[in-house]
C-alpha cells in the first residue's frame, strides 16, 4: 500500500473546508487537494485560513502529483 500526500484548508479554529464551501469539524468532510498550488489558489478566497499537508494510505501510488522544483532542492 502506498502513501499519498494530500492538502486541505483549515480555518483558525481547526475546521476543515468542505467541497461545498462550508467549514466542518469532521476531517472526513474535508475537501482534498492533490496539488499544493491548487490548494493555495483556493486559500485566497478564505483569508485567515491555512493549507495543511497530510498523508493517507492509498491502494495506488500517486503518479499524478508532480513535486515542485523548490521542494526537490530543499
């Protein structure tokens, strides 16, 4: 089983942004982003929120995620 990196948006009290554009305390309801840049673009709509990174198990490796040059250099 592979681990894949995903991103979500959280507000200042720890609620997760849902796909419907609301905030929920339930992590299972969180909108999941595959690309950090996509999550950062969405973040512009929600001032005071942050992009959080997490890993979760997946039956398939994540071939669609492309690491950024800055991350590879670090």
